[in-house]
């Protein structure tokens, strides 16, 4: 049954944040005498209430987690069904179509699109879903039905194999849940063609979030020697070549990813300007420096070095160290593009660690511009966790040039 059929009462004063527009209920906010969490299962629909009984809205339960419930219909009683879901999907679709060319983008970005726990990436006629919570996974049939009704895709792939799921004790699951999906699906970003390995690639097979920053390479790459570190399948590097780079070297520790770089370079007729180097990032940068190699533009887009708040100190050191190594192979006057997808790394802290990296490498940096996630990753004003992506374009200067 999808109708909110049980009440979840909050402690006195605990409803203020939700009343202001937040969507998460924490377990320590629940009046467990009136609403014992042990009586709920993941996905159970509930009506969240203030301590005095006033309704805050409909939510689904995650009773074993710190975030024990997620509002999906604030201020009303609502079943989590197709009639509820379709208007939200249409609203998200119109937003993407208004701002982004083509049909390749993140269609649903969880809380920011009013559907907590769900991510949907669109690759034209194909969709890739991610369920980040056990609660939303319970509504798989509803979600698939609504997506098929709205978009009539040729295929829908479920990628339920994220780290966050494993931390919750959930099993990995990769399955075609509608139609047929090929091993690689085509996409275009900033006018450049790619094939995304949706079954075996990272996350959904592609990272749409840096679209706007990668478009900015058009003003930096022409005629330059470019190093793309943590390249994955060439999102940055192949686009740099397409925008006129003289030569591009893509570095990744995965041979499979670098096969994707080569294939995507060929697909755009850029194979003569794009080379690959298989090695861990730090080792590659040290070896290139030892060989006396240097580049005019170095791009660093690493995985999240800070997965949890408790990892912050170690992660900050890792970010500073890899940026220092990158600066060692960057020509004076060259540009460093340094990115972070760590939600727990503030933009101000990224700038500070870049300054520390510059000092340690004997140079100075001046920030030229900064970027963030694109409009298909909208930020919820009440949920700062929905803003996670950062990029900094900075020019390397020798101290004498200051």
C-alpha cells in the first residue's frame, strides 16, 4: 500500500527545519515513544507530523538510517504513485529542455527534483537509474512505469551498485528493467561525441555534472599541450582536443577507461592528437616530471578524496599533494583546472589547499574563474549537500612575475 497509512511524530520543536523546506527526518528528531522506529520497514509510507499533530507531509521510511525518513510530498498527504510522480518528471524534463541542447543530461537529481534517493541520467533513447536508498527502491515499478509513459525510452538500465548502498548493507544490482540497452550508449556534450559504458563504467557511465566547466575549455585549449589526469573515458581530454588542443595526454589507472578514451578520440577524428598513459595519477605525474615533460594546461578531476567528514584531514592532504604534483609539470603561464566532487570539501578550502600546493611547488596561482555543477544538477536551497561540485581555473605564475 502506497498511501501514507501511519503517522511519524516528531519531538517538540523538531519540525522547524522541515517546515522551512528541508526534506530529511533524522532519527533523533522522532518521538520514538509515539512512533517506534522498529515498527517500520524501508519504503513504508508515513505522514510526518509535528508534536502537536499538525501534518508536515508524506515521506517514505528508512528506519535503520540516521536519515530515517525522506519527505516526498511536503505539506500534503500523497501516495507515492504514478499520478504523483509524472508531474515531477515533466517539471524536471522541461527544466532540462529549456537550458540544455539535445537529450543527454541528468534528468532527475534526487532531492533537488523532489524525488529523494533517485537519480536518472538520460542518454537520448536510453535511461540509467540509480537508487541510493532502500526506501526508493521499493517503488521501482512506479518509477519505471512513469518514465516509460513520459519518454517512451528504448531501454532503461538500473545501476544499483553504489558505495552508499553497500554501506547500508544493500546488495548490488545491475539490470535492464525495460526494453533493451546496449553495452555502450551514445551521447553528445558540447558538440563532441562519446560512447558511455553504462553497464561497466563509473556511476551511470558518464559524469554530466562538469558539462559547463568542460565547455570553458574552448577558451583555454586551442594550440596547447594538455594533460588530463583521472581522465576516465576522456570527458575533459577529448573535448580539449576537439576545441583545438595541439596534443592531449589522458592519464588513468584503468586500461578499460583508456580504451574508452581511444575509442572516443577516434569517433571524433582526433586520434592523432590524443594519447593515453596508464598509471596511478601520482606516479604518472612524478614520472612525467622526472622526464622533464611539461604542459600548458593540466586538468585534475579526481574521485572524492573526502567521502566522510572524518576523512577531511587526510583528504585535504591528498588534494594538496596531487595539485602540487600537477603544478610541477605545468609550464609557467599555464593553466591548472582543479576539480573536486567531495561534498565535504568547501570551495574556500579548495582555494586554500591550491595556494598551499603552489607554495610547496615554488610558484604562485591566480584564479581566473570558477565553476560548479550544471543546471541538470540543481541545488536545493535548504539542502547544502545537493551542492558538491567545484572547479577552479588558475594560472601558474613564477614569483618574479608577481
